[in-house]
C-alpha cells in the first residue's frame, strides 16, 4: 500500500506520468507571466484561460496532526520541530530493524506502542508513510491542521451528535460468549457483525480517514493526490483506493434527492483561488460523525511552483457547536501514483461467512 514500496506495470506508470503533463497545445506562458518574469517576480504558471495552473501530483504525508497537542503552539520554533522530527526518525530506524526470532509474543490486545505489537493485527512500520517533517506554511512549522478555533481543537459535539454517537455501538468481535455475558449487545450489532455494515474503508470501496475528502486529509500511507484541470472540470485523483473527485466548475448543486459518498462538488474562481463547495453527502460517509447535511468549503491557492495552500471550512450545526477551519500545504512531488491493490484475491470474508453458516447449522442441529 505504501507508494514507495509497491511496484506497478510500466504502462500504468506511463499513463500516470502523462496525466501529470500539460495537455497538448496548452501554454503556461501568459502575458501576466511574461510581465512577472520581466520584473523579476516569481511567476505563477497559468492555464490558457488565465487561471492559475494547479495541475500536478502532491504528497500530503505530514507529521502535523489534525488537532493541536496540548501545550504545543500552532507555530513551532525550528528547534522544537527539529527535536520532534528527530524523534520520529529515530523511531522509524528502530522499528525498521529486523525482528528477533526469540522475541516474546505481544500481550493480548497489544502493548500500546506504535506498530503491530501496539495493536495486534495492525500494520508494522514497513507499511507506514506519515512523513518525516511537520507541515510548512510561509516558512512556519505548524503543529496542527486546525487553525480555527484558535486552540487548534475541533469544536465540541452538539448534544444531538453525542446521542448519535452513543447509539452506535461498534464492537471488534461478534463472539458468542460476549453476547451471553451481555445479551443487550445482541440488540446493537456492530460494524463487523454484518457484511453489509462493514465500513467502506475496510471494504476498500473508499479511502479511510477522509483521505479522499472533502476535506482531504493525510492518513497512514498512499498520500499522493493528483489534480487535473480544465475550464469546465477539476479532478482530484487520490492514490488510496484510486478515488476521484470530479468538481463541476460554475455549476449548480444537484437536487437534494441525489446524494454521493464524497458529496456534490461545484467550483468557482475567486481571484487566483479555486473555491470548491460540497454538499449532498450521504449517511454512509459520516465525517467525524457528521450528518448528511455536512457542508464543506475548500480553497486551493497556488503559493509557488511547488506548493499549494489547501484550506477548508466544516459546517454541520447538527454535529458541531460551531464551524471550524483547517489548512496545510500540499508540496509537489515527482513520484508516480501506483495502483492501490487492497481486497483483490482476499478470500477471508467468504471464509468468515462460511464459518458463520457452519456455526448456525450446528446450533440448529443441537436444538
């Protein structure tokens, strides 16, 4: 899953590389660009229609977390950031060492550390690609993506949202013994007690952690995003699960009866900033517990030839007590996006279902 570790066919790489290049006949030099070059200012490449060229592949991996850790300022000093970054590099180096053959088995439930031992059944460090540096905006190392509220924390949930969260009981097991110990659990099946309730991310139908967006957020791996831009459409292709968001420019939102997993995105230009307004979500993709009335406004601004500034504002009065905003930079990369192979050839779920049918048959025969 880590794009630095997977391999892909030459044909797939060639297609990806071609998508990242300008379309035939497009010129990046406009009269405005020529004027900037003549005055010595750093020019921003533009499309033939005059709007900034946002096309390219961007690596969103970052150590900057969504919410700000307690006691850490929004803008860290170089010394603070360097110390934390060195700690991450040291941990990666330790976690990359060969495992000892005579090591003890991890405790039941994991030991709480980062890696497979911390949460038994999770990925080991080999697959994780969360970056090695904090996000940089205008030369400042940021400790959180959330910038409003000023404390860098997502606002409190409303009472309605807390009731919704309490009503959703998610258990990691459907073991019969636990049901006997607490028969009430039977009345509130979890996401893994029904094949049709399993999370979309776990089923590899949609990237987890809102990597596809909106809002588009960094996750554990496969953090490459590619933007392809025309006057009528802007497409954001995500490396994870190869999700593609298609933004319709200067359009009206679809009727409320038409709902989409990633919402209905329409775009417009405000000066040199691409503004994307997204509504019409479904109740199947609840961003941090939101409702289908979630409203997301994203802003993409070209800062220089290698960086986009991405800012988003979240609003859902039925979920949070007030709107909140985050931002982080998207640095360009020359790396290629690779195929995201997830459940192909995975026979586990079929075997799980066959096992369940076998258990049901044995229970029926006893009765």
